[in-house]
């Protein structure tokens, strides 16, 4: 049986999950940030990652629909505002589309998810379902990969701007916003989890939820790597350069 | 808009999906059947595929729970009997465990799914959810990969027995049974689909359901290929030889 951890010990255990499994360690990200990818490989990443982006507000709405406390709902709904914007042309999804614009995709093609790898869909859909169906504590804990996001984002923007002449600072506007949004969201969720995971089984479930989410992110890069880096085996129907 | 097909034209369209996308064309299967895999690569396949096998009766039970016609339920429940057996030590799942036994895994380890690739879970769980949630016609159509199974199974058994001295005919008993079960199941489902897909949109949905299922099978082999063949990148926590 696992011992009860203090809230700070739980936080340390969660940070250890990130250190071992967060997708900044994935070879695809190492290549992406190091400027080692071709424009077509970056395109494949942006196209597939759009599917993930497009599902985040659905995931957050599924969570919102289960929060009985108005204060919690007020805090969580900001995530949906961040992604969907205050008006047409605003928000994280719009900013991601500016990246796919810059990479030469048509918006209809991207929005329809044409050519997205099946493995991307399976992983992302598993995340949405997890949040919709698991106990609230685990659903919230699965968002904690945000704790590790600022480091990877700073790295990504610097690496991509330095190495890819087909990517401009404007095309990466999505990430600028996330540099402030992600820590705010992560602080909130971490605080919630530390206060509410009070039994050993709950603490283990929280760690498992974060591990699951790391798997979701990792699997998306696995699929990109197989299809577009090595051995170069896009699934039937997947986008090809 | 798509034109209405005759039932036989629909069948031909479904067979065309299999010809283009069924996983017998996947490089991992080509290696498996051609005797080109190491024992550890075959182990990884058997371990991950067990997760798929273990979910099939859950998928069929989810479908059974939605069939309002007793005759349909009687026909479909046979699939659950085939997998779970008439008694302890009988059934397809038990026969799959004889294969993992022969490959040196402990049954507890296999049954717990320890080391299964996250991408395997995401793909398989997507299939179970599809069958539980989509219109009945599509749920049934997604089983139609069985139409293409006898060819691959005959090939697999012959290829594995000829090429791997660590695999015996007894360890492959699962596939002997499937040689008769799969065509019976496929005939039933194909007949159902041909009789019930009477509008062009239904026919397209049926084709899409089979395409989806081919993606589910393909993605499982993609994950095995990436992790255990090339470049050899098992996800964190995945089984390693």
C-alpha cells in the first residue's frame, strides 16, 4: 500500500512524472526545436496538432459540465475563452490556424481534419473521454501537463524562429499567449489537486492521471515520427507532402 | 452527392476498402508472417494484441446491449461465447493466453496489460467506444474486417510455423478456431449491412465505419513497428525485452 503524502510530496511526485514522461523528451520535439525538421515535417506536426487544439475546448466544456461549484466553473471557463476567443478572429484556435496558414494549408482542410493520422485522433479522443468520464479529481489532474509547458514553449519558439525561415514570430503567436495562460491554469489545477487528493488512493489516481496525459502527448509524437521522420510510414489516408 | 448502390455494389465498395487498408499490407505483418521478426518482436505483438482480444467481448456486449431483436441478439451473442468460452480454460481469450504462455509471459502480467503501448490502448478503446456509441448499422459494419481475416490467418499460421521455432501449432490454436468463426461472423454482418444500408448516406457511413476499423488495426501495428522494429522507440513505461 502507498503511504499518504503531504501536498508538497504529491507535487514532487507529479513533477517526477513530468521529468520522466513529458513530451519535451520525445525525439520528434528534439528535432522540431533543434531546427532539424523539413518544412513538410513541421507541416505534418501543425496539421495533426490542430486536431488536439480543436478538442481542448470540448474537453474543458465536458469538465465544466461536471463542476457543481460556481467559483470552480468561473475559473475553468476561462480556458474555453482562451481557446475560442472573445470574437471571431480571436483565441488560441484562431492563432493555431495562423500557423497552419503560414505553412500553406487551407483553413477548410485543417478544420475538417483531412489527413490527420488516425493515431492522433485515437490519442486525443482518449483524453477527451478521460476528462468526461473519470472522477473529477483525476479529470482535473490530467490537465497538469501545463506545469511543464512554459519550458517547452520558450524552447520551441526560440528554436523554431532561429532555425526555420518559413516560420515567423507572428505565426507562433499561439505560444506567446500560452506562456502566461499555461502557468495560471497549472497553478489553479495543482492547488486543487493538492487540496483534494487526501487519501493515498486518490494521490495515486492523480499521479496515474498525469501519467495517462503524458502518454496522450507522447503517442501523438510517436505517430508523427513513424509517419514523417523514420521509417516514414504514413497510415493509409494520411496527409502526405 | 453519392449515388445509391445496389447491395452487391456496396459489398464491392467494402471489399475495396479492405484491399486498400486492411492490415495484412502493413510492414509489421509482412515481417511477422515472413519470419523476419525476432522472438522479442513477436512477444511485443502478442502482448499488445492481447489487449485487443480482451476488449472484443466488451465491444460485442456493448453492441448486444443495443440490439432490440432477440434473433439478432442470439446471433451476436455467439461472438461472446467464442471469446469467453463455455467454461474455464475454453474460448478465444484463453487460446490467446496459450500463445503468450508459449512466449514466456506470466498470465497475470498479460491480463493486467502491463507494458502495453499507450497507442494500443487508445486505438482499441476508440473501437469499443465506436461500437457503443455509433448508429447500430455503423457499429455492425465496423466488424466487417472479419471479411478479410481468413486470408491473413491462413498466411500467418503457415508463415509462423515455418519460420519460428519458438511457436508451435498448439500455441496458434486461437487462429484455427477463427478460420471458421470469422467467415460465419462476417457473412452475418455483411448480410445485415447489405440489407439495411438503403440510403446513400447510410452506405457511405458503412464504408466509413469499415475504414475506421481498418485504421484501428493499422494503428496498432504502427505502434509496434515504431516501438520494436524501427527506429525502436518504445513509449515510457512500455514493455521492453
